[in-house]
C-alpha cells in the first residue's frame, strides 16, 4: 500500500513538472510569435522607405544629406531587425533594434519636416500615398510591439514566479527583453503650448 502511495506522489510530481515546463514553452512561443508580427510590419516599413526616398529625390535636390541619412538609418534598422528576429527576447538584440528604430524614426521625422519646404512635394499624390502607408504601418508596428511586450511580460512573470522559477532555471528559460519605444528624447518631451 505504501509503495502505491509513493508511486502516485512521484507520478503527480512528474505531471506537475511537465505541466509547468509546457506552460513555459507555450509562453515563450507566444512572445516569439508576437515578435514575428513586429518583424512583418517592420519589413513592410523598410520596403516603403526606398519608394518614398525615390519619390522625393527629384524635388529635394538640396536635401541630399537628409535623404542619405534616411537610407543609412534604414540599412542599420534592417540589420538590427534581422538580428532581433534571429533571437527574439535577447536583451542585446532588442536594445539594438530599439536604438536602430529610434535613429530611423528621427531620420524619417527630419525628412517629413523638410517636406513642408516643398509645396509641389506636399501635393504629389504618390508621395501622399506613401506617407499614408508609412503612417498606417507605424500604427501597426506600435500595436504589434504592445502585443509582444504583453507576451514577454506574461512569460517573464510566470518564469519568475514560484515554483515555475525552479524549472525555468533548470531548463534554461532565459528572461526575455521588452522592446522599448523608439522615440527619441526630443519626441518624448511635452510640446510647448503658448497663448
């Protein structure tokens, strides 16, 4: 009789450990899937940028430095996104992506600010369409980033909670990194309102 109780306890503990392991795997896969949604939107964004640059080149002869900065920032962001896609949740990869996206956002912001100096450019339907596509994609990236961060937070919370933390350490479930907002310090400042 005592042997059966002992075996039942061992089986119950094994089932419990397997369920914790499976829950951690499911949460890890969920945040990796959420990152792949960000990756899809970032690729869409990166594909729109060369079209936008080509569309404005003829109008902005004197703004070559601005255009080159956008192209360079896009290249850096593509590389950072590829590194992050290879290791979603990796702290170094997520930080590199956040920095590259911040630089790209700043370069695009400067490009869009220069548009104001070119009335013909502001009226060009192709450029207006690309701006609208880019704006829509930015919103999709923000939603995808929020879903990713929610998934990472749920995974990290479960990973750090007792008793899951014991199994997470034993089976190598590393902490996942959030994807921080990509706005520059200037963009985060509250606007000055004067009457």
